[in-house]
C-alpha cells in the first residue's frame, strides 16, 4: 500500500511539471518534498521575523490609518505572492505546466538582464535579514541580567552566530520545517505573554486615542507593516518544495488571513495599553521581571530559529550560480564548499552586526530600496511582462499597475525618511 501511495504521489507531482521534465522526478526528490503543515510552518516563520514586536509602534505612529493598513497591506501582499506563483506556470487550471523554478528564472524569462539584478537584490535582502536577526537578538539579550555573567552586545552577537550555525546544515525545506516549528512556538509564547500584559491594562484603554492623523507617521507605519508581510523572496522556493502544490494557494490564503487577524489585534491592543509611550520593541514596555525575561528569551529563540531559512535560500542561490559551478569542479572543493560557505555566511553577518555603526539605520535605507524592489516592484512588473500578451483580465492589469505605483511611492518616501534619520542621528 505504501508503494502504491508513493507511486501515486509521484504521478501527481509529475503532472505539475513541464512535459520534458516529467521523467526526472525521483523517489529521492519525493522524499525531500514538504507536506502542507511543513510548508505552513516555513511560511509563517519567514513572514514574522524581527518586525512582529514593532507592530504596536506602527499603530502609535499611524493611528487609525495604521490600524486599518494591516488588512489593506495584507491583501496587497497576498495578491503579489499569488502573482509570483502564477508566473511559475503556463496555461490555466489543471492543464497548466510548471516552466520556471525560481524568482531568477521568471525575471530572465521576462527580460534576460533582469535575472542578474533580481539575484543580487535577493542576496542583499537575505544578508540584511540575517544580520538584522543577530542585531535584534543581541540587543535584547543585553537587557537580561544573568547572575555572574556579564556579556556585551558584541559577545551576544558572536554567541548567537555559534548557536545558529548547526541549523544551517538542514539539507531541505522539509527538514527546515522543524526549525520553523520551534520558531513559531516560541513566537506564540512571546505573543501570549505580551498580549496578557496588554489586556491586563484594559481599564486604561480608550479607543478614541486611535483616531488621530499624522501623514509622516502613516507612511512610517505602512513601511513596518509591509515588511511584516513580506515572503515574496522565498515564496517560489517554498511552493516548489511542496508535495501537493495545488494546495499552496490555500496555504497562502490561510496564512495571510490568520496573520492579518493576529497582527491587527496585537498591534491595536499594544497601542491602547501603552499609547504614545509604545516602544519600537513592545517587549521593552513590559516591567522588569520574570515575564519580561521569558518573553525576551522566547523571542530571541524565535528570531535565531528564523535565521536558517534565508540562509538556506542564499546558499542554494550561490550553489546554483557560478560559485556553485566552481565549487563542483573537483571532489575536494565540492565536499568543502557546504561547510566553507556556511562558515563564511555566519562570520560575515556576525561581523556586520558587531562592527557596522548604526546598522539598523542602514538596514532601513537598504530595505526601502531592496525590500520594496523584491517584494512589491518586480513581481507585478514580471507578471505583466509574461502574461500581458496572453489575454490578462483588465482588472488584473490595473491591479498590477497599482502595485507598481505603490512600490515606487513607498520606496521613495522610505528612502527619504531613512536618509533624513541617518543625517539627524550621525550629525
């Protein structure tokens, strides 16, 4: 019965592949595929990241417009994720064929030079994320007082790098799901404790404090919310890893719907509890004590458990490029490359987290350019390039154009705000 089930699954997978590639699917490939729950774990893990605890601050800056933006931006980002998956296939309904395997492939198919540009942007995006995880983890751990142990933020960053290194040797997204599961569980623990702290202040809640308008604050708020929903850099790889790819749209719908509800409640309750005193990292609004230590510890574990996912994507990108070809030139280099690449990756992000002054400000600037390009600008542009001459519905064409204009506007305003903040901070 197991053999029959496995053969049936192989046939299902082969039916989703281009005709010329059907014969290459093997049992080994099948074993590396992810079930629906594993894909969901990886999707949630990448989506949440370090920005989750900044969501109440987004409402503190944006007011009612910031609160309502969670639904608007969630729908927008979900739509863009669907666009990327649609670009992977040709044809419609059950007759569609999978003709592209990565973001880079899609970009090259739409316009050949775009492939290299997208690859560079993805690498920068992942390096920013990974370094940001170490910065956030180390800055939070400095706040924890451990009797007999005093470590600087730099020491905590180095220790965090050592902790994440073993997880980088997960060979597939299927095995990565267990790491994502740890990240999601610890994030839930942080969320519950912070939520309890917020709700315990319900007597001081005043919903009228939500109704204010600050144009610059709204723009800042939307930037935070956009980054909190961003999974476009990995969505194609996660979908490709799925055993039953036809279910992926369901996974996206459920993930974005749940994320929208949780993020909105968490952010609004946080603002109502702390109002204009809401910290950029809401953990710091919790009084010193055991609950605060538990939240920090759990969130740090969650952040460090997210680090391997973009690292896995980055290493795969390097292995599939020119660097991978050079590494496979001999048996020795092919065996040493996995360890060497992961070591260099961890060391370089640790050094960046320790040595670059005002790293968070520089990340804000590069994020306004790179993240907007990867997550908001290129997907609709590539979708128009590939699908416009195939009879795209008019509403979808206008929706794509709206996403492009939104990305250009958001990136421009984000760059201006980041540069202004850097100048004011450094001079």
